[in-house]
DNA sequence: GACCCCCGCCAC
DNA sequence: AAACGTGGCGGGGGTC
C-alpha cells in the first residue's frame, strides 16, 4: 500500500467503501510512480526526452492513417476466399476418405489425430525450450510430405494456411474514411524499437509485419506520392562499427561498406573459387549454386546474419535446410574471415557477466536480468548491439525529417529500419528525396577518427508494394504493379496509372 | 460468452 | 540436446 495513504486507513476499512478506496489508492500509486520517474528522468535523460519527442511523429501517423484501396482489398478477399474454399473442398474429400469426418487444417490437435492415429504415420517430435513437442508446423508437415500417401494432403493444408494468413490481413477493419490506423507503441520493447498493433478503437493492425505481396493495397493520397527510405545493412554495420571502436578491427565494417557485403563474405569463405576482382564477374560467381537452391551469396547472407547473432550450426542448418556439417564449416571460415565477430561475442559475454548492462552509442542502456552465464542472456545482449542502435538511428532520422520537412512531407509508416512518407506530386521530388536522404544519415566518429554513417536507399511510387520489373517476365515473384515502389535513381519518369492500383 | 494460453506464422 | 533476436495477430481449445 502506498505510504501516503496507510496512515489514513484503519485495518478493515477496505471492506466498506472498497471501490472508492481502491480508486484513491490507484491514484496514489500513479502519483508515487510519477515522483520516482521525475527523479530518474530528469533533464539529463537523453533517451527519455527522445522518446517523448517521438510522440509527435508517432501520433501524427496514428491519427492520419494509411489510405487503403477498398476495391483492391475486397477483390483480394474474394479471390482468396474462392481459392481457400476450393482447396478446402479437396481437403475435406481426403479427410472423409481417411477418417469419415472433417479436418480443420488450423487445429494442431486434429492434425495430430489425423496423421498419427488415423493415418498411422510415424510421429515427428521437436524440442522447444527443452520440452519435446508434437508440433504440426510447416517444418513438421514438410517432413510428413515425403510419405507419398500424405503428400497431397499436406500440400493442401499448407496452402490453406498460407492463404488464410493473407486473408486475415485483408479482413482487418479499416476506418470509415477508408484509412487503416495502426497504433505505434514507442516504448514497448526491450531495444528501443517501436511496436505496432491494432488501435484503441479495435480497428487496424500491426503495420510492421504486412507481407510484401499485400502491401499494394496501401496507396498514396490523391495528389501525393510515396517515398520509402531504408537503412542499408543497418544492423550489420552497427556491429561492424562497434568492433572497430572496441578492437580497432574494421574488417567487418569495411566489408559492409565495400558495396556488396555478401559477395565479399563469399570470397572470404570460399577463396578457392575463380574470383576475378571485377565486381559484376565476382557477383555472378557468388550467385552460382552452392547447395540445393542456395547460392554462395545466399549462404553468406543468411549464414552471416545468423552467425553474427550467435546462432548455432544446428539451428542454422535447420533454418537454411542444409546439413549441419555445412554450417559448421561455414562458421569456421566466417570467423576466420572476420575474427572481430567471435571477439565481439566474447566481449558481450564479459560485459553482461560483470555488469549485466550494456549501453549503445546512442546512450540507450539495457539491464539484463537473465542469468549472466546463460546463452539466452548472451544472445539477447548480442542482438541488442545491432537492433537497438538501428532503431534509434532510424527514429532520430525520422524525427529530424518530421521537424524540418513537416510541411512538405506526410509521415506514413515506420518499419524498424525504414520510414515511409508522402510528398505532393507537384513539388520538387528530387530535392525532397535528396534532403530526406541527407537527414537519414546520422554520422558518428570513432575515437580513432573514423567517420561512420549508414546510407539510406530510397524508393518511390504510388502504392506500398514493389513495382514489377518490366524487363523480367511477370510471375509470382514479379507481380504486375506499375504504381509500385521503384528504386530512386535521381528521377522517376512514370506517372500514376489510374485504376491500376486495383490490379491484384 | 469472456478470458487465457498455445500454436503457427507474418515482419524487420 | 538443440534457443539467432525483437515484436503482434487470429484460431483452436480449454476453463470459468
């Protein structure tokens, strides 16, 4: 009970007018918390003041919302429903043949009974947090798929799940004015990232996990055009800079800044390939197949990211669907190429074991309450070093854009390492994007004098999806979208195609 | 019917 | 043996 009230209450008093008293107590708790926060977050508290400042752009985006093409959305729902119904009819025919009753593809319980009891297939167990589980996730179902009599059933189940997930998003309630309003939580994460969710009125949804293929339903306001700027290789560069500052080892940041990190990594990990030194030749070599559908470059990209974050060969081999031995060798060679990475891991372990605390170059600290010797704690701390500065960098840049360009641009969305805004089509597009790209950069200087910044990459268009590449055949990975976002190269010769936002 | 947890799965 | 991190959502299925 808050101290301020204890002397006012006698034992047993809460039994009487308890609701009013509880209410009073709650107010007192709030007051006591406020007093403590006042003490902690004084004028010197950089991060606290920063978070408060971010309320401006956050509230503006939340109140404005993102315009949705209702026709596009409804026709998407209709098309998906049709496909789902068709697939479901097929599934139910199988289900009745096998066990004489329906099967819900989203029910883990029913799927277990169906495959392991009715179809008598061998059980596939996985372990999560030390607990063995009879999962029915995609990975498990793909293992069941190798049995020929299960193959068509599994394929249908996975397809239904996939399409249902897409339909869920399209079915999210849009406000009466045809705009989707998300709720951004500025201070909801451990790292300084924002989170996003449905809003206080129950409409909208998380706008930070919309699959790329569905983004084209979000469109620019009439007379406005969308620009998106993302920070290139942001988390990798943050770690590269940290390694340089801590150890004077700039090899990883050099690789990031060299232009093509993943090809560079591939050259270091597989030095015996016929590298020429010519950038496009070497990229072509890196894009040759290494294992199954993975090129050397793919392996470098996905394997590098996982390895930076202390992923084990076992887990990464599962994720990349390659044998464990492949990942063991990859990591050995990767650590050989960038010795600052394992050194960085050891440094983080030392820090959390001695201080249980880390602070980024943006001044954001985090206490680690997990057991200091636990790998889980170490992994959280390693991830913090990349994720947190990226979040602060993007948000600081966004705040600067909002402050300086607030009359010229309308902020539209924030997606962790990318910010989207709109500008008037009659305005000087090149000048606006040039200035925004300048503001996105937050230079830092290492104690040794090296200047470090993360460049932004801009895209422009009239809807949030990616434009199709006209020089490649249309297909599932190149869907027709002439109004979509294209990479900004100083100009954009296109004009908005009316009615074509509506093509799904 | 409200509530809750688990599961599977989407993003960066 | 098996945990790369940060999040949010909807459905299933249980309890009250």
